[in-house]
C-alpha cells in the first residue's frame, strides 16, 4: 500500500507543477473557451509554446524569463519558433 501512495504523490506533484505553470503564465483556469474543440486546441498550443521555450538553449534564463523574452523580442521569438538560425 505505501508504494501506491508514493506513486500517486509523485504523479500529482508532476501534474500540479505543470498545471501551475500553465495557469500562472497563460491564466488557463480563467479561460472561457467552450465551443467545440477550442479548449483542447488552445491547450495544445499553450503546451507547444512551453515546450518550444523549454527546449531553447541559446539563453541561460528561467522559463518565465524566456517566455517574457519571446514576447518582447521579435528576433528571439522567431528563433524559438525555428524561423531564424542562431
């Protein structure tokens, strides 16, 4: 029984960590997308954006700072989207 509890805690720790970032960055809990597949599609796009920023190794910044840099600097934004070579 303790093994199942440990696995459950690990699962929820990972899940809560991911959800927290999505909610803090994109305010996902307040999203009012309700039509057809819109909520699912935008959820996919948010996760894609996070993964693109996370895989970028050109700058030694935290994930939130990379997110801001991509929003503020068009060149960095294009680089993260692989539209521009380093």
